[in-house]
């Protein structure tokens, strides 16, 4: 289910120029389809986290995927850009009940000392979906147009939704609790009472802006360089996911040989280096290699933050993960707006350098201030 849901998240990015041409709109306007998905995703997270904790995580995941599939299939037949935006907004609202809830289930089932590897494996599944979704989108977009992208991704999601309905029956997870508003509010307060919360949520917010906010403009940057194939943009975006898969496969080795602080700093350094290289406007195949490094560095840092989020509370983990996703996807929603302005006013070179500076600061802050509860109790540095 996580795999299917992540197919949708980056599938639109490689075909943004095709949507713009077909619907007779500006490319920068079409790029806002990314924000139309991610901004409502972010806004709905606190509500979805509460629903997951009180009404059942697996029920929410089933309903959410069914809704995303429905809106995606409808989008394949739409001829109006405002209506397409509306479908992406609805999809974003519902998609927030899948991957973050899956991470919360991992938090329920896996002890904290084993959780980083478990989350890394779930992340690998999601990243594979991102990777394949971007590649399929680029290839299908070149062969059958952007409508074919929505139809093929939606059709696959429909099959997965049907299978997941039966697969989740009998799964033993934390039982839903009777809803009480006071308990829900107390859960959010408990999350924010941990001083790490502000560091975690603030860090992923800026990650979302400077890293994921760039993806809708990959096709535009390649187009400006004379490379018109959507498949090239799909391969470059997919390379980011491939870097994440490399990280998740290497994670069991990394956690043995590197401290968490070293993982954070190395990840920030790798992502910052990639930003600098992106500013050089290189060929698409070189950019694809850079995006592998980009993805590897990002997930080295981001995975460490995610593990801390699961450790913020023991009783309202759905709320904690929802706030985490809300911050992250708020950044992703703002990112395309920021890059539209930045690329328009400063060219294609300056914004990646700004991104490099931001991610270095995020890595330094996380490495300095994030410590697990057991480390704090023992007074470890």
C-alpha cells in the first residue's frame, strides 16, 4: 500500500510541461499541481493523525488509498485545469492517511532500538514507488501523454487497494481508542512538550522547501537546456529515489559503523554537495548521478529525524507522525512557489546555492540538539 501511494507523489512532475501545453497554461502555473497535492496533505495531517489513533490505522489507510485512486482515475479524463487542481487537492487530503500512518504502525510494532532499520525498510518500499512512479510517468508521458500517466498509475493503485483490503484483516496493531477531544489535545501537547519536536518539525519543513520543492522544476530546467523528453526528467527524479534505496540497503551497515550524529552530518554534506553541482547546469545523465548522491544524503539525514519523531511520545504516535508530515509537506507545498520566484528573479544558479546553505544549517542543528530519550536520561552527549 505504501508502494502504491508513493507512485502518485512524483508522477506529475515529469509531465508538467505537457500538461501546460495541452491545457494552454504557463509551465509555472502547471508546476503548482505539486503544491495542490502537498499543501492539503500537510494541512490534514493533524486530523488524520487523530483519526488514526482513535479510529484505527489500517482502516484509515484502506479508505485513504481508495480515495486517492478514485481522484487519480478521474483526473485522466479532465480537460479543465481548475478541475484538475481540485482533484489533486482531494488526492493530497486523502494521501496523508497512508505513508505517515504506516510509519506509526512501525512505531507500534517495533522496539525503538530496532526502529531505525525497520523505518529504513519501509522507506525503501516508498522510495521504490517514487522511483518507478517518476520513470513510468516520463516514459508513459512521452508515449501516451499526461492522461496516460494518471490512468496507468490509478489503475495499478486500484488493484493494490483491493488487495490491501483483505491483507489488513487480522493484523494486530494498537487498538483504536474511544474518541475524546481532551485526550486528542493532550496527545498533541505531549508531543510538543518534548524539546526535540521543534527541531524535528522545523528541520523537515526546510528540507521540504529546498529539496522536494525543486522537483516540479526538473523538467523545466532540462527543457531550458534543450532536453525536451519527459523521460529524462523522470529518470533524474527517479535517481533521487534510487539514492534513498541505496541508503536503506546500506543502513544496517551504517548504523553499526557510524554514530547518529555522523549520519546526520554526512547526509547534510552530501545533499549540499549535490546542490552545488546542480547549479552547474550539467547534462541530464550527469544530473541523474548527482541526484543519486542527493537522495542518499537527504535520507541519511531525514531518517534520523524520523526515528526521533517516533520517540517523542509512546501514547500518541499517530499525532506525532502527523505533525511531522504536516511540517514536511508544508515545506513541499511552499517549495514550488519559492523556486518559481527564485528561478524567475535569480536564474538557475543562485537557488541551488541557497539550498546548499540551508541544508548544511539543518544538519548542524540536528546533529547538535537531537538526542534520544534514553541518551538524555543517561546524560550522554
